C-alpha cells in the first residue's frame, strides 16, 4: 500500500508539471512516461475508474492527435504490434486521448536517448546501428524485430515525431534485467495532423525521425516484412473513417479531410505491400547518409489554443 501511495503522489506531481506548473530541473525523473511525451500539448495524469491515465489534447486547428492515437492503436492491434490502447474523451468541447500508465511499480521505462548515452558513438556508424549496438550490449531481447515493427507503423501512419524520448526499453526496477522494448505509444503527430486535405492527398514523403530524415529511407532499415498479414489491413480505411467521424468532431475535421486521410493510409499500405513482395534481406552496411542527429520533439505552441 505504501508503494502505491507513493506512486500516486509522483503521478500527481508530474501531471501538474505537464499541465502548466513550472518545471524544476533538479529531481525530475526522466524515466517517467510523463516526460517521454514531449512537445507543448496540454496533458496530465488523472485517476479514471481507479486507474492512472495520461490525458492529452490536440493542437489547433484540427485537434486530430487524440484520434490519431486510436487509429494507430487499431493498426497495431491488426498487425500484432505490442502497443498501448487509447480512447478519446471530450472535455469542454475538445477531444483528448486517454491511455493507462503501462509502467508498474516493478518496471522502469528508459527512453532511447538515455540508452544511447551509455557508450560513445563512432562517427562512421549510423544512428540506427548505434542504437542497435547499445541495446545488444545490454542484452536486450528482440531489438531488430521490435524496430522493424515500429518503423513500419510509423510509415503507415506517416508519423512525423517518433523522437528518441517517446520510445524505449523496459527494465526491472529492482534488478538490472532488461525486459525488452516498451509497447509503442505516443503516435499522435501523424496522419497529416497539421496539414490541409490537399497536402495530405499529395502524398509527398514527409520529414520524420528517428534514424533517417524520411520514411522511404527508414523503410530500408527494416530487416523483414514477413510478419505483416496484409489481409488484416483490408478494413483500415473504414476503421479510420469510423474513428474520425465522431459526431462531436465536425467542428474540427470535415468529410473531405477524413476521406483524404483514409485514402492516404490505404495508399501507403498498398505501397508497403509492394515493397514487402520484392524485399530481400540486405547484408550491406547501413550508412550514415540522411541520418537524423538531433533529438527534438515537435513544438505545437504556434497552434495551441486548448
């Protein structure tokens, strides 16, 4: 009971920090899942139905990020990717995403950025290979397959903000044992969240992170696509349409935008299928070309208004 009470106190403090109270550099726990949700979106921890949940808003003008979380979770459910489920709640006529805390009293989340501080990087090694090497040095299981799944998901949803603080590893809080990759979370900055419908329909490859500067380059890092069951993605466009067609959502997202987002995802799934059919494992060294070196989360402040 004492441990649970202490955990709740910590969540309350971090929730206040992220909901607008001043931050203090000293004593701030960078292993908290609160801290991995960077950027300037309004967010806080809250107890809902007896469970500690992270509630997070969206940026103007479309307030789309909460719905994107639900869509990303739906895609990952279909593909068997370990992930955190999301729902949408409305407060004062604005949508918020809701997810349960996945870190228990017995586990700790360690962000990718911290993992990459554990050894020095040789300038001749790509950021991707450097991260893989760091994980393998820690005897983390299933490093490459986990990265394959995250990269594929990011491509399908056109994620622009998978920075080094919103994915990472889980370890036992009491022992040095590394348990593996954390489930995928924080996928809201995707699906053209800040772009008009015409830009989404254009289908241009967008700038992204981590590892490489665009998704086409990142897909070249994937070791295997054999785990993807494309039949399970046949209904993805209708799923997206259903999620975005929330009856309260008309003020922010119209039918034209919904159609553009669904069609764009359908197109990327088709492209991914074609890539998977012709893919052969490459033994070539992964180069540093088009590497993303900076770890900067998306800043939504110009679009705020929650």
